[in-house]
C-alpha cells in the first residue's frame, strides 16, 4: 500500500470510531459532511469542480447534501475503497491524495475539544514534505508578515509575505495544517508580537 492508501485506511477507522455527527475542523461540517465531500471529489466528476470554482459551488453543495443523506456505514466503505476506475484521481492517488488524507484525518481527529498530535513515521513525514514545500510558499504569499516555515531540525520549508519576520516552527504535519488554514496545531511562533497575531488571524489555504 502507498502512504496515501495507509492514511485513507486510518482515516476510515477514525470515522467509524467517532461517528457521523462528530465535529471537524471544517467550519459547519460534521464527519458525515466531510466524508460526503471526499466522496463527491472522487466519484462525482460532474460536481467536483465546485470544490474549487465558486461558479459551480451551488451544484456541488446540492450533490454533497444528497450524498450526506446516505447510510453512514456505506459512505465510509465507499470512501475507504478509494477512487473508482473512472476517476482521474485513480492513477495519481499516491501523489495528489497525500495532503488530502492527512489534512482531513486531522480535521476529524482534532474536531473535538480533546485531541493530541500524532508522531508520524519517517516515510509519512518524508511524503508530506514534498507537497508541503511545493504549496507552502504559495499559501503564505499574501501573509501580513514575512513568514518563515521551519522544521524543528532547522530545515526551511518556505518563505512568503512581506513585513516583519515571523518564524513558524513545527513538524511537517503541523506546518501542513497551518498552510491549509487549520488553527489547532502544535507550532512555535517567534518574532514581533503584533506580527505574530496578524499572521495567526490571516486567512490561509487554497
């Protein structure tokens, strides 16, 4: 199995454990809503464009609500099976679904009041670093300060924004969640106090 497939299986296990009504880090979405989103992304080519393009968002929302109304166990099984043969994501699953699986797994894990960060194995951490480096700079390009993303080992992942320097230090998974706009992260911020506050409050993501 690939890293993406392993993480998909782990996410499916977590979804079964928390149940359909569990909160997530995606505003207004329960675990059921998030699972429906992932199914639409992979199974409904007619509706998936609305995930990124606002002009098609209405159709996507309608289809997603229809999927979310289905049987929970069937939904989780469908997600766990991965992209169908007709999906463009089938051939590139190991590459494009690395971030999707890890971020959404943490969306579910950290959705409630009590959560703990995970310690990933070396292979998973390495798999995250590639897309993190590719996307990190773009995600923080409009930051209200010059943001430096750095690992605890001192490896610089990306730099973006303008103004006072704010260094954000953390494990690759935590940095990935940060650039995707998640607030529940384990990170160290250093720099000007006002600049740090502005960076934390700024919109991030894609």
